[in-house]
């Protein structure tokens, strides 16, 4: 499994793959803590309509995840990978010129 990811992501070692997988996992957990804090500050409860919760969830979690991903990757020495991964991810949302 690690060899396939190492080749796909053009990494130097399986250890680097482990570090990056760790970054993905802590980023996801941290983004959910940010969501909880924002929902608590906004007074969102279980009784709040999904029409309010879902857009707020998207507006909160997506940017928080991106920033936290870069932050954690940087702290663990993987900024270059994270930056290239972010650019590739966001390039999919930009329409191609014909």
C-alpha cells in the first residue's frame, strides 16, 4: 500500500507516506474541532434547521481543513507536498480555457 502511494505522490520514502497520512488524519480531526467551536459560538443546536447547519458546516470546515492541512504539514516538514496537493485540488475547480 505504501509503495503505491509513494509512487503516486512522488515521495522519497514510505516514512514520508506515513507522515502525510498522519497529517491528513490530524487535519480532519482538528477541522471538526473548529466546526464545533464555530457552531457553539453561533448557537447552532441539534434543533437548528439543516438549511442553516449544512451551509455553515461547508463554509466552516472546507477553509479550516485547507489551512490546517498546510499548517500541520509545515510543522511536520511536508509543506512542499501539501502546497502541491492544494494547488492540484483547487485546479480541479477552475474551468479550463478552450
